[in-house]
C-alpha cells in the first residue's frame, strides 16, 4: 500500500503534528506567561526601587552627612524584602542591610543618590514632584528652612487668610512646604480675580522673612558673580527665584491644587527655568526673511534668560552643597546579594528548549509507532482473511486480542465468516435437495413412459392420470422455487387490497375440506371474539400462506384430530394474527427452530407419503415477511402445534409494479 494511503503513516503524521502543535503552543504560552510575570515583577521592583530611592533622597536632602542612615536602610529593607546598600562614590560602605560577610555588591549600580542631581525617571516612578529641567530635590531647602518663630507667625497669617476666604465661599486649607513656609491651597481651582476681589490679606505671605531674605541675598550674590564672569548684568531674585518684573504677578498662595490631599509636599524655592518678564516677540519664521531689530532683540533676550537660569541653578547647587549629604551609590538586590535577573533567552536556553521539544517529539513518534503497529497488525490479519475468503479458501478465525473496536471488528468478521460458511453449506444442501426433489417425479415419468414405449404398460386412463399427477407435482416444486427466488431478490409482487379475514379463512377451509375429510380430520374456523383491525394485504398470497399451513396441519394430524383456523387482533390493536392449530404429533424442541428452513422435513427419508418437498413453510415465512409480518410456531410433542402469522394492521408495504402474478393455492 502506498505510504500516503497507509493508516499507519496517517496515524504517525497526525500524532507528530499534534505533538508539534502541543509543544509550540506550550512553549508560546510559557514564554508569554513568563514574560508577563517577569514584566510584572520588574514593574513591581522598579516601583519599590523608586520608593527606596525617594526615601533615601529625602534623607540626603535633609541631612548634611549620611551619619545615622543605617536605621532607615534597615527599615526599607524589611519593608521591601530586598538588600539595600549605600556606598561612597569610591565604594566605601556607608550602610548595608545585609549582615557582615554577605556576598559582595554587584558591579552595576542601581542609582546615584544626589539631592542636587536627581534621577528624574526614578523620581517620577515614586510620584515625586520635579521636572526634567529642575534636578534639585525640592526637599533640599538648606538656608531657606524657617525657624519655629517665623513658621508660627506665617501660620497664623495663613489661617486668617483661609478663614477670610471661607467667608466668601472659597474653600482653602493651609499646607506646609519643605522649608516650613505655610501655603494656602485653594480647593477646586484658582481664580485670581475672585481671590483678589475678596480683599483678604493673603499677599502678606509673599513677603520673605528675615531668614529667607538672608538666603536670597546670598543666592543673589552667587548668581550675580556667575553672570559677571559671563559679562552680563546682575539680576534681582524674588522669593520664587524669579527675576525681573512680571507682567501680572500671581500670589504664591493662589496657586491651584487638586481637591484631594497631595502626595508630596509643594516645592518651596525652586529655580525658574524662564524669567517672568513681559512676553517677547517670536523670531520671524518666513523663509529667506532678513531678521529685523525686533527679532534680534528677542533672540538676545532669550539667550540672556537661559544664561540667568543656568547661573541661578548653579548658584543654588553651590549654596545647598553644604546642607545636603554628598552623592552616594545605591545598590538594590535580593537578600543573597544578586540583582534582579531579567528574562534573557540566551543561545543556551534556546538550545535547551529545542532539545526538550525534540525529546517530546521523539517520545510522541515512538509511542505512535508502537501504538500504530499494534493497531495495524489485526487490520492486516483481517485483510488477509478477507482475501482468502474471496479466493474461496477456508478461512481460519481471526484472533481477537482485546475487547476494543478492532477486537469487535475481528469478532464481527469471524461471525460473518462462520455465517458465510453456513450459507455455503445450506446452498450445497439446497442444490442436492432440489436435485432430489426434481429427480423423483422425473424418474417416475421417464420410467412409465419407457415402459409404455416398450409395450410393458398400456397407456390407459389410469396411466395418463398417474403421469399427470407426477407432472403437477413437478410443476409445484418449480413454482415454489420461483417464489422463493423472487422473495430472496425482493421482486415478489404484491397486490394489496382490503381483506375480509374471516371470509378468507373460510375460503381456505373450504378448499382443504375434501382432503381433511379423507384423512378423518375435523377442519373448522373459529369466529373472532371481537372486531378485527383492518388489514390490507395481497389476498392471493395470503390464501397461499394460510393454505400451506393448513395442508401441513392436515398431513400431520391423525384421524380423529382437529385443525382450527382463528383470526384475532393484538392487544394494542396494531396487528392482525392468524393461527392454524392442530392436535397432531407435534414438533420436537430441537427441530422447532428449523421448521421454516428450505427443504427441511422432520421425516428424514423424504417419503412422499409422510411429507412434501420441504418448501411450503419457507414460502410461508417469505410471504409473511413480504407483507411486513412474521411467521412463528409453538409446539408440544404429542399434543399438537400452533403456527401464527402476524401482519401489521392498516397499510402494507407498497406493491411492486408489473404484470399480475398467477394465483397460487399450492399446498405442499
């Protein structure tokens, strides 16, 4: 068999395909799940790292040295379950949450903790305030930190302002900045005109205190020195670290904030990246245009503002350098000392996955080979047995190895083979029986004709009557064989019509009355106890079937016995039953199952005095089946037998079309 048509090859291909798809799907799912878990873990670690960084950054902004940071480091390590270590820029240890003798720190630094140069990515991950242009931590206030007396005075002023705004229906509260300066936070938005129209004394909070004026003067001197080195004029810094004159000043306490509590403290003095001067004209954007005096002035002003902002930032970092801790290296890892590994599908991992997939495929193919071989072996045995059966050879039963689909197929094949052998034996026996049945009348006819030809017998009327009887018997046998052949081929023609069953039984009884009288047997019809269901059948074929049963009953009933015909309906009313009962010799139980077989006779000598050709009951069964009914028999040896024909009430199967069949009342 070609490989592409082989069941074994198909099973193997399907198994390999399923295994490949399973491995691919499992690998894809594992990679997706692992990648998602790693991304989630990395995100959680990044958020935790940002919180750790923000906490240590606040410590550095509020302390001039790292002395005492060990307690904070240990607290953060307990909260995060990580190892946290701080070292100087030369990697001299400052604090480490791990015990002495722990693994060495990794080569890669997690972050640099410098409040004057904040890592904006980590600060954003922790939700800290700040922008990409201002890298000084807002908690680094240095000389701007207010003493308690100044804080209390400003606090009272702010509370009076909040109370005044409340009288005008403006919700506000007081928040403290990193330096301790209180700010008025307006809830729900900022409307400067509305606040200004209240007349509340909130502008007092814009006035620097003595501490802040001293710090601003020092910062202004540092900024002016930077500008002088560049040949630029000095500037005057305000409390918000702005310079110049704003077109329309905005009070610091009127800055809008969200209604919910803030996550971080509002920044106190931060360098402004741009001055609050009047708006400047933008340079001309027309291609090829020559810059005019206004354009040149705007460009010069913008360059000066950038220089001022740079100098203010430099001056601020210089001023705060003595108030904050020096930059430190931050290491964050697992408790064992290693950093958190990322997901890297290296060539070694790729080879490992490919090897696992190849192993799974090999196991699948191997298992498929074993299972397929066991599956195909009984199929090949069945194929060989079928081919031997086709060639007419004797077929030994196929071995049934297990009770599964293949085993049941083998058992069904063995049953079919045995049934075929029985049919073949019956066919041979039937040929022999047909030859025997035809030989007897033909031999009689030939012998008497030869005797007449030789002058031994005279062709008188008795002689002619004897030859006619033998010819009629021969014709009956041939007609019965023809009926059986048509029934086997499904070509038995029926002409159904409504049948009056009691009348039909009376006709059959009348036809066989003379023979019954000659045998000394009482033949009668018992009327039905209740109305019969309607029956549609071929009356000719029905008389033939009942006549054959009556003929057999009369033949096997001794003188003085009775043969009774009876019709009745079934209990559910869906069938009509016809009984032919006799008080004859009965049928042994071993022979009862074969009474409807062809050429079967209880008298094995096949004498014409004790039996017919053996086809009558076989024809009865075929006629009943042609009407959609059945033929059954029950018997008690020495007491008699009852043959029952059961026909469905109502319509019978559609009749075959064709010429009318000859009426048959043959009794054998």
